[in-house]
């Protein structure tokens, strides 16, 4: 393999090109292209029905596209795999509602997620190694829940539950993280802390964040992709897309 080919192969963590999908003749995704680099953070915005959820469903193997390419790290065709396989390959998905186990402590939730990488047999009969303990503490520090590690997840605030679930996802070491409306229901302070957390995460992972909260997106300080009618309407800095006439019309015309 030539050096040039090698370079191209390493270029994208996630590569979607010419992707379309129809539901009963209605094109929910229409020739969509999205290119995400390793370690990149990308915000996805767009009015209701723009296709944001469908796009994530396609990446994660929940929905099969009719046409187009969806590649992970340039050589794995994600459209060939189901949801569980795509998660194992290295694409983590965070839905809007937190799904932590409320009756377990913060530490135990992370422990369970970490063990999820192993077989049931291993998780039942193996105690945590020193390395596992260290990894859990690293994750707790990353999500700023070290002081709450013995607290029941049920007693966390909504924002803290969201951070815990992100920590659980991180324990699976995904290359790409898809996150749906993380700031919804958060206080202003939690929203800003979440932006800081995401900036820390983006160094090691690629993050694709679907969000409506413009203050949050501003704080993420990353490239923004605007979806409309299943395709990319505009892409660039938040200032650039907010000044785009087509984008303004789409949002005002809702
Ligand atoms: N399984 C399905 N069958 C039929 N139509 C669908 C299906 N899934 C999505 N759609 C339609 O596809 C379009 C895109 O929907 P999608 O949920 O992806 O948009 P969205 O950008 O996530 O919207 P929101 O911001 O409201 O969550 C909508 O018009 C929706 O009604």
C-alpha cells in the first residue's frame, strides 16, 4: 500500500456520501454527505423533520439507506452491520433520555459498562483489576462525578445523569460518539459544563452532537452542519451558518 493511500484511509472517522433513504416514497434523507475527522467535534442543527434522527439511525445500523456510502475509518462499511455490531465496531450512541441504572451507584454504573465489553462469564467471575479501578477513576474525573461515585444514580441531577451515561459510553472506548440533544432539560450551568466536557472528549473521540440550543452550540465552538429536508443546507462556523440567507429562511419559515 502506498503512503498516499494510507493517508487517505486515515482521513475520516466517519464518511457519509450520497446517502438517501425513503419511507413510503418520502425522501427523509436526500443525497446527504457528512465527513467527520478523527478527534473532530461537529454540531448538527436543523428544524424538526430535517432528518437528524434518521441520519443517526443510518450511521448506527438501525435504518438501511437506499443508496450511498457510510464508512467508519474509511474502510468499514457500516451499512452491512446491525446496531449491536456497529456499537462494537466503535460507534457509540447517546439517546436524549438518560438510561442509567438508578438503583446502582455512579461507580457501579461505570463498572457495569466497562465490564460490558467482556463476556458474561468474565464479568460474573472476575473482580475488577487495578487497571479497571484506575480506568473507572479516570472516567469519573472526566465526567466530574468523582465526588458522587458512591451516590445512587437515582439521586443525581438530570445533568449529572447525562454525564454518567456519557461516561458509560466512553468506557466502551468508541471512536465516534453520536449524541442526541444533550443540553435538553439542563440548567444553564450544566449546559456550559457539558460543553467543557465535550471539548475534553473531542481530543480522543469524534463527536457528532445533534442540538437545538444555540448557546450550547456556541460554547462547543466547532463546525456546524445545518440539515434541511434530508440534505446539508449549510456548513461552517456558527456565525457563518447563522448569516446564511437560506438558513435564516428555513428557520423563520417554520
Ligand atoms: N420510519 C419512518 N417512517 C416514515 N417516515 C419517517 C420515518 N422516520 C422518519 N420519518 C420522516 O422523515 C423525516 C425526518 O425525520 P427525523 O426524525 O429524522 O427528523 P429530525 O430532524 O430528527 O426531527 P426532530 O428535530 O423533530 O427530531 C420526517 O418527515 C419524519 O416524519
